[in-house]
C-alpha cells in the first residue's frame, strides 16, 4: 500500500500541481492539450455512437485550436481516447484547464459544440457534457450560449 502511495505521490509531483500548472508556475501545455482533446472525446462519446463526422471534426478542431499538424492531432486523440475511457469524471480534465484565458475557454466550448453538431444532431447527453464542462471551467452562461450559436452557424448541416 505504501508503495502505491509513494508511486502516486511521485506521479503527482512529476506531472505538476492541480490546474495544469507546474511547480515553477509555468503552464503544463501537454497536459492541457490532452485534457482538451479528452473533452472533445467525451462529447463525441456521450451518445455512445461513434460517427466518422465527429471523429474528423475532432482532428480538424485540434489542428485549429492547438496549432498542431494533423498527425500530431491524431496521436493526441489516440492518447485522449484512452484517457477518456479511464476517467471517472470531467473534473480531472477541467482542473487542468483553469489556467486558460476566457477567450480560450470560449473556444474550447465552441469546439465541443462543433463536435456535437458534426453529425447533424445534438443529443441531450452531448449537451449535458458541454454544459457541465462550461460550468467547471467557469464560462459565463451568455458565453456558453454564444458558443452554441456560433458553432451551429459554422457547421454545415
């Protein structure tokens, strides 16, 4: 038992403290990127229906949001899918994103809406996930609605 606690403690110290910030105060960008990709996976998997349009939307949005190549986005998504399947709550992802600026939080929620709209139908579970994430990252409700409207108009239905 002590070995497991020691291992957990080392892991926490190496990955950085809560909030996606390392001990020296610098943002932990890889952890934040993985958290964002995992949240996109959470939305896509909320309805338990894997749609190729949602999968391609996730890749496209990661390329745009994180300014990475398509191959890097695919690698990040592979890790995110694994992490998403192992997660027990959204909180473990959102705590890493508290360092995001308000406009970055808006862009994340907008991207989540775009994934939800990618298959042409927003299911209630998809909306519930987005709403919960929006609350956990402290995005104003008016911005939540603005992101929804913006995503709906930008996605070709």
